[in-house]
C-alpha cells in the first residue's frame, strides 16, 4: 500500500476520521490544521531565501503571514474592532508573535539549509510511505558541523522525555532522511514555534523496526476496512462529529 504518514496518523487518532477523509473524500479541516499549514509556508519562505543567501526581515515574514491568514480568511479591521471572527483573529495575532520569536532566534544564525519542505517517498516493509521534511540544515556546534532534521510545530503540546524518545513521526523523519540522502543525521529537532523551545533526539535501528511494525499494523487494519469511532478528548474539537454521529445508525 502507498500511504501518506498523515493518513496513518489520522487512522491512529480515530479510524472514523480516516474513513471520512480518505474513503468518503470529505475534508473539513479544523482551524489548528490550517494554522499549522499556513505558518509553515512563512517558515519555508524564510529558509528558501536563506538558500538564496538572503535573510529576510521580520516585516517580510509578517506581511506574508498577513496575506496568508488575515487576508485569505477575510478578516478586516472592522472584524478586529467588533470582535467578529474572534478565534481566527486571536490565532492570527498568536501567529505574529510566533514569527517575531522565530525571526529573533534564527536571523543571526539560520544554519545552511540543505533541504526545505522536502517531499519524500520511502519503502517501509511492504509499504511505501510519503511525507515531507520541514527542514534539513547544517549547523555548527563549537568547531564541529552537524546535520539537523527539524520539524516545526505550532501546537501547545510539549512532549515529555518518553514521548520524544518514542515518537513515530520523528522516527519516520530520521528514516526518510537516511533513505533519501544516503547519510545519517546527527540531530532530530522538534521546534515549538509558540515558545521557541527546541527538543532534540536521535534514533537507532530498533526504532526503525518499531516503525515498520507500526506502519504494517495500521495498513493491515485499513486494508481490512476496520473503521470504528474512537472517542477521546479530541472529540470535543473534532471537525467531523456530525458524520460520526451517523456511524452504526441503522
Ligand atoms: S467525534 Fe470522536 S469518535 Fe467521532 S470521529 Fe471525531 S474523534 Fe472519532
């Protein structure tokens, strides 16, 4: 089976979310997903320009964000003044803060980007998994140079030590990088844009074996049409709950 890693994670989140999005083709993206996608375009722009030997100013990034979030969401000055679109407006301003923090932390020493927004397609066991690496860059640590694979997140969620060590998305990033670039990274970094905090880790062959089994189990369930609701705390903000209510109803 050929599958995107985000589809695997949809299934793991809740098989009904996978079913509605990928079998029925109904997409009802929540605001957080839209926010993450648009913010990544701003971050990508920064590193693409670094590849052209240019460090853009924070105003360039903020203007890009304005076009991507405020303009495309139809948020006008009146909406801000009269508190229409309140959630979107609030998120928009959180985005501005993220951009300012990100620029402050990176404009001086962004490293040498080797790949930005890089699409990969790698075999894992009997399956092909696709996805994207946000950033691969060469950085300096003292006198040594090292290759770092970075994932940017706009989430509030801060993984603990165990989650950082076992996170399968991070494992896939390492695996995909090694397959596509035929070399080994020295550092995998989870970059939390909200706080500017970074968490770094590494992976070993045992982690890749765990990833292969995980991918195989999920693909086997999808092949067998095993789709059922998995109620958790995410139901509260689930974008497909109207559809979910109809599941199992005769
Ligand atoms: S409401 Fe809950 S159980 Fe239903 S699809 Fe959404 S996450 Fe799954």
